C-alpha cells in the first residue's frame, strides 16, 4: 500500500508538471486582460500596443494578411506603418494554398508591391524558400505545425489580425492569423485537411470534418504561441473594422453589415477572439447594423469551437476582462 501511495503521488506530480509546461498563464484567477479602444487609427494602434506593456524586441515579425485583392479589408500599409516602424519590424506573410494572386512567391510579391507594403517596411514571405516543422502540444489531428522556414529568423511576433468572418473557418481573428496565417502553403493544406495531406491541389477536394479542421487550427496556433517563448515573446491585436462575412482571402467579399468597432489587444489569443465574437454578438441590430449574417456564418462553420478547443488544450482562456484605454 505504501508503494502504491508513492506511485500515485508521483503520477499526480508528473501530471501537474506537464500542465505547467503546456498551459499558458493569463492573469489572476485564469482571467485574461483584453484592452480595447473604440478609435481605429494609426495612433490608436500604437496606444493599444503600449497599453500591453510588453516591448517587442529583437528581430520582430509583424504578421498580417496581405489580402487577396484591393477589395478586401486587409489592414492598409499607412495604418500599420507607425507601429511597424516603432518596433523596427518586418511585415511577414506566407503563400496561400489555393489558386489566386498569392499562391506563388512571384505572384505574392507582385501583390505586396501593388498593395504598398514595401513602401513602409521590409517584407518577408516566410515560406518563399521552404518550410520547417515546429512541435504541437495537441496531436489529436496534426503531428506538427508546418510553417514558413523564415520563422526561425524572428525573436518576437506581433500578431496583427483583422477580425471578420470566413468562408471555411467561420471567423478569422488572432487564432486563424497564427495558425493558417503562419503556416506555409503546404502547412495550410495540412491544417485544412486535419493532417490528411500537404497537397495544395487536393486538400479542398477532400471530405473534411469541420471540427477536426477547427481543432487543427487551434493546435497550430498553440505551436506558434509556444515557439515564441511559450507566449512570452508574442502579442495579439485584432482590428474590428470592415467585418464582412467573408475573409480577406476572398477577392470579392460581401459588404460589411455592421459598423466598425475598434481595436483589441491581449497576450491571450483565445480571450481576444472570444472578446471580438462577444462584441459582435451584443450588437444592437437596427437600420445601420445587422450582425445576424456574420453570426450565422460563424455558427454554420462551428467558428466558436476554435476558442473552446484552444481553452481545452491550454492555449488560453475564454474568461476575460475588458480594459478600455480611451
């Protein structure tokens, strides 16, 4: 009996140690802090970055979406320029896994030049010269995360996302920007197919389990989060404007039906996406706002499951407090 008791104690201690290694701290009582400003401007973007109190140091990657066309709501160069300049950052992206204006480096560089990103900062297509594997904590579906191999050139990441809907994921925010966004072209196919293939020409023809896809996104987002010092060298910002039901990867997105809201920031990617979703859910519908199409898009694709699974695997928490910096 004595030996059995010692074994049980050792087992419990080992489990606690594993949880400490994988779970990410937020704030006291497992409540994350999410900062918010109702102003959408380059100056407000800088203010909310400073409100976080974590200085981006070393070689800083600023992860954005370059947008499938000028018609989309991607974050414009003049909007992000002051922040990127302050942190001496490099704008980073990866190629897409579907036919379009950004599925090869040659076409993607053309789009980047046309959008004006090279006029405000250095730009890096991280999978231009291949990809690399980084470990995942949650291997339910994917056994690793396949990211652009230039990721190794950066010490810190600012995940700068545009919050909106998405045709396949339901919604796009910080978690999608960290997972699909940082994945190489082949890595995107791997996540979309929940680990079944890396073939960029076949993944969209496969029958897909939606929850498995969403859970794979959460696992990949956690891999990127952990890559940057277990979350100590990354921060998350979501801009809630032009919130179409469609993503910036759609060259002809539907017009937004709700008003622009503001900018949110946090160290917790689960909490910031949850806060964005909650804000949309609480919009009062009137002649100027109709949140139902966006909420229905999110629900139809099980979009909120990414927050549920992210919390389940220890990436973050859906419990948060909003701190207004205005």
